[in-house]
């Protein structure tokens, strides 16, 4: 079954749903078709437009308090599948706490980064100032489009204009095109 990108009334990306769910939203007048696929939806008696991107008719308030859980896959994608300390993407990637947990550091987006094995070992259980290592930019929660791109094997090219901060790049080591959203 095809996926459909759901946009808020303001064209802000919200999530991805099934073609069936998107058709029901359009049929009930709760959404409009922004992008369609060439192949129509057919029933025994009717033919309908097959939605590819829909926009909700009324604005849905998205609470800012919604915190996404940290996963290695989302963290590595946020940091571009590279070590934030040395920029290496070839060796084994690990999760590193900027302020170590033993020193009161929490497991929150603002305190975890992607590190290669050697850099993580070098930093160890110390603060950045003690190791003379530095971060090129402060870690922060990833852009919402990152989670949309991670939910799919491949982001359709027609969706890219609706997903700010998304760039299509080669996924590390697989040869498959995958979407990675920059946190900046």
C-alpha cells in the first residue's frame, strides 16, 4: 500500500498515512489533495483520485511538549551518520553523552551525540573541557521531518518540496537512497 504525506493547513508536514486513510479524509472533506498519483483508486462503481500528498482543511495544533524518544538510528541520522568530534563515518558509530551520565548528564537530545569508537574511548567518562575535544555545534532535538524520512524506506521526490531541511543523499554503506534531515 502506498504512503501519503499529510500536511497541516499551513503546509507544515505532520505525518504519513495509508492511501486508504488519506482517501477517507478527502472524501469526508477534512483534507484536500495537493499531489496525486497517475493511477486512480477504483471501486466496483467509481473511480477516485489517488492522493500522494494531502493538506488538512483545518489547522491542527501540534504540542511542542511532545518529546521523541532517542533511538540510535534517529541520533545517527540527525548527526549525518558521522562522528561529531572527528567527522569520520567509516568506523563503528556509538552514542556519547556530552556530559557523562556518571556526572549527572541526562539521556536527552541536547546531551547525546554520535561518536566513533575511538573518539568515544578517548573522551571516556570526562567532560569536553577535560579532553580538549569540542563540538562543532550544540546538539538539539532533530527536525520533525527526520522522523518522517526514517519511517520510510525512500522519500518520494515529489515530497521533498514539502519537507524543509530534507536532502536526498546516499545512505551510508547500503547504496540505497535514503533521506536524512539536518537538525540545522
